[in-house]
């Protein structure tokens, strides 16, 4: 496990510092006026909304980091910023496979950002409609990711797509069907295939099992765990569900009102929560 | 009384006023400088509605002079109503000479065809373009397609080709097959048949494209690399006329028209390019465009 190497600064694959997203006008007091101690993320002076603020963490190769918190606490905002779906207000992120982690990826050009999205990152959204294009076949959706990485050989594309669908337990015979004809769990598995198509070193999972029924949830979680063991991808798992966090992650950040209120090993947080909000979360676990 | 010479005629030479013509020429220069890039332009009012060939007319009228010889073709024919009317209009407002002969023309305005006869470096071909944006089928918002062009974000375009192959076993797009110009911009070659697409590559003449309704100009300068989009294992191909031949000449290494006869069942084929057909009938010597697809067909015939 890599979380033993916290002191070694050369190991991380992703290093995030002071990541902040504020909607609306803000003043220097905005951050002080919001947060868990104030119990709000709306600035009383300007009315601006602090989605997340001063988020700093490191992610190590092969590690699975959980981000947990109630809805509106800024969990998804963090991964959406890291995947360039949202612009950042402040903060930086360094990505080891990109220019050896020496540049703030948020300051790169759109072209470079798209390169990172296509080659170095994968994202699985809660709603398959965000991650998949429902007008294209499931094989086509995977092909899109491969075409973005300049693979222009139909035979090879189909081979890779079949391999990925097989790995994610989607019947390969349905490769040329539209994802609209699939069940929710299958759509989610196609989305995972697409996200890992280019073997990215980094994968974001945003509430991947939230819309699924329990038995399907279990299979998708199993799949993710299997892929993680097999491919050793570093992952950030966002969930409001502590059982998902417990099952998948090594380390966890607990978020409230856009701030990290507690961080540590997942087992530790679940067994011995320190912050009162974490205690509340853990005690309300069914 | 001082005679007012300025307003003696109801319109300027070549119909469009000089300032606007200058603007169009400037935009054309930009288009030539960035092959395949769509340059927005003013698209001034014409006596015909936008989308009825105004883009082509704007370009022709902006570059034409009295010494020019104009040929106007519509779907390969000099004689269609559209071609006749546009030719008369340009002739009336410019006093230029007109011709049917491809070789004599200095400016050829066309709708949906490139001539079968090879063009020289003394000639300019002007296309009327209904839809200049090749990405419109995959992305309906203009601001997004412009961003996609700016960043060469063409995965979606490729994906439609992949999907077509998966669904139908081939890329079905007949007219307006998307091309990559100079390794940078994907361009719509206007709805010319596949047969003509390879003739854009490394040509002697200058190709100018005008889309009046969409207010865009673009260009393929001489000796520019123009490649139809194709996969490494699924290749672009032109229309196959190997099983038919022209009813009047017996020729079949040209783009053909399919004519249904009065019984509604039988059909006959004719060479589509009217001037090329005339020359074949007269047994004149004609130099055809050469490209690897035509060469392959001719090699197979021998």
C-alpha cells in the first residue's frame, strides 16, 4: 500500500493544492464567512456560493481515495474540476504523468487539457447519460475515446472495445447496440469500459452506484475493485454512501460545506471518527 | 448642368459595390492563407435569395474582370436553368466573355461538380456551398464547432464514420465526403460526388468556396494536400461505374448520370459533365484529371 509513503514527495501521481470553486462575486471575507464552523457555504455579504475551498490532498499510484459528504458538500465539484468539466476559481493541481508533475494543469491550454482528459484520466459519472453518447452504439462510445487517442484502425478499435466489454461483463454480442437499450447497470459498465479504454493512470468515479439497485450495485463495485487490483489505476471515489467508501477506498476525505473536516485511513475514520460531523455520518450508517 | 455619371447605371461593375468586393477579396486571401479554414464574410444582398448560389456569385463577382472568360456549370451541365441564369447575370453585369469549353475558361463557377477535364494553374474554380460546416451533423452549435476546429477535436467526426461502417458495412456518405486539408482542418468539399473528391488533392488550379446563406468562404490553394477521411483498414473509394457505360459514347471512366426511361423501369447512363461529353462525342482530345482512383480504373481496363 502506498499510503505508507506520505513523506516521500516523489511518489504522488496527483497533488492538489488549495482547490477552490466559488460561484458569484466574492471578497476576501467570503472564505472566512463560510465553512463548517459557520454551518453554511453561502457568503452572507455577497451571496456567493462556496462550492469547495482550500482542498489539498495527494493521490498515490494505485491508491483509491474516497471523498464522502452529504449532498451539496462539494464532492462532485472537486472531481469535475480535476476532469476540467468545471473551471476553477483558485488552486492548483499537479499531475505526475503530465510534464512530470511540474506544471499547474489548470493553467494549460484547452488542447493540453483535452490531451490529459483523453490519455491520462477517465471519468465515470453518476448518470450514464453524462458519460455516454446515447446516439452512438456502446462500441462506438468506446471507439470515441480510442479515436481521441489517434487509433484509426476499425479492426483494432473493435478488438479493444470487445476486450473491454468482456472485462466489464457486458455481452460482446451487444457491442453494436445503443446504450439506450441497456439496463442501468449495463450502461454503467459500458461507461466504465469507456473510461478505462486508454489505460489512464487516473480514474474518477462520481457516485457510480447511486442510481442502481442493491444487487447491481454489488456487481459494479466488485468490477471496480477487480479492475483496480488488475490494472492498478489510482482512483478518486466520490460517494455519499459510506458502505461504498468502506468497500473501495484506502484513504478518505470527509467534506462538509465545501471544506475537508477530517481525513485519514478509511478504516480509522469508520471505526474512530473524530469530527462530530463524521461521527454523525458513521452513526447514521444503516 | 453637370451630368451625374456616378449614378448613370443602377448598379456597380459586377453588381457588388467596390468596398464590399474588396472585403470579399480580403477574406478570400485569408482563406487561401489558411487552407480549409472557414472565414466569415459579409454575404451582401443579391437579386437571388441566399442559399441559391449567392456564395459562389459573391466570389465570382469579387474576382472577375472584363478579360475573364466565365464558365458556369450546375451539376455538371452548362445548360441547366440555374447555370444559364447565373451565367447571364454575371455576363450582364461584367461584360465578360462566356464559354462552355472547360479549357478556355479562366473562372469556372460550379454547383456540385468538378470538371472531368484537368484544370490548369491559369484557372480558378468557384464552388457554391450550401453547408460549409462538415461538423454540423455531429454538433449543432456554431460556437462549439468553431472550438472543435480550433483545437482539431475531430473524434466525433471520425466516430460517425466508424458508426456508419458498423451499421452498414461502409461509409455511406455520397456527396460532400469530409476531407482533411493540409493535415489541419476538416473541410466539406461542398456536395461534390466522391468521384471528384480526389481531384482536390495537389491540384494545379485554385479552388474557392462560397457559402452565401451561412456567410462563409474557404479555399484550397494549388498543390495542397487534401485527403478524404479514411481508416487504416476501411478505405475511401469512389463510385463504381465498371458495370455501366455511357449510352452515347461507351465511355465509363467518368462520373455518370442515371437516366430513367419513360417506362419508369429501364435506365440509361450518360457522362454527367456536359462539356466533357460533347468533347468525347466530337472525338476531341481531352486531358482528364488524374488521381490514384481513376488510374486504378484505367489500369483495370487495359
